C-alpha cells in the first residue's frame, strides 16, 4: 500500500496501539446514523478499506461501510447469515472497487460493548486476517470499543483517528447511500 498518513485528522483516545486505525468521517457518520436507527435487534455493517504499512507502522484505513442485511440472533448468540456476508462482498466489489472487507461493526442493545467467544468466532471466520477490525457500539450511551485481530484474537485498541478527505468517488458514494437510505431507516 502506497498511502501516506492523512493530513486532516481528529484523534479519539490514546492512539499508541498498533495497528493505527483511520476511519473516514463519512463512515463514522454512517455508523452513528445506523446506531440512531437501532431498535431492540442487533444491527451491523461491514467495514471496507485497506490495510498495510505507512512509515513502518501497521495501519487500517476504513473508507466505506455497507449495512449487514441479516444478523441471526438465537437466544444470546449472534451469527452472520452466509447470504449477508456474500451480499457484503458483492457490494464491496461493486461500489468500492479494489478495496476489501477489513472488519465489521456491531450494535447490540442487549449487551455492553465487548467481545465474547461467539463474536470472536464470527470475526475469525470472516475476518481472520491480521489487523482486521471489529467495532462495537452501545446505542444508548454511545460508548464504543475498537478491536484489532492480532495473534489470533481480538485485542482492544484504545484509540483511533477520524480522517477527513475529499475523494473523487464521493458523488458515487453519496448516490449509493441515498439509494440504500430505505434500508438504513428500518
């Protein structure tokens, strides 16, 4: 990856951990809107972007997100429907070109942000590559936790960056999100 650190960033928390996580402002806004629309059922999004090194530091750039169409809840256990994962990969390829799924985001009103065996299993199954990201947010108090997959487990990351960058594809992304607005309001 031939990226440079973004110049226009806002630091959230202590960012001394590795990998450095950069979340584009549009993605942060989308995730907050998804959080606003959450009822009692869990909702989530696939995180789209790229991973690599910049100046010898592992970095994850999250520059897009698509809503997970179905999260299966059986008692207190969660799982992602295979069809939802396939749809997420298809949307990633169609709307975000050469970027890939770099993790996922979850809102589950029935639990506080954190991981458990079921969430770790989901992550390992679909995002088992080093430095992929899991974000969990509480819709009530807006508490969020970031995790990176390192050493075959999800490890909490104490800080991240929000970055602001104008891209040539912003109009297309806006059109895509506007098209899908019906999905997000449910």
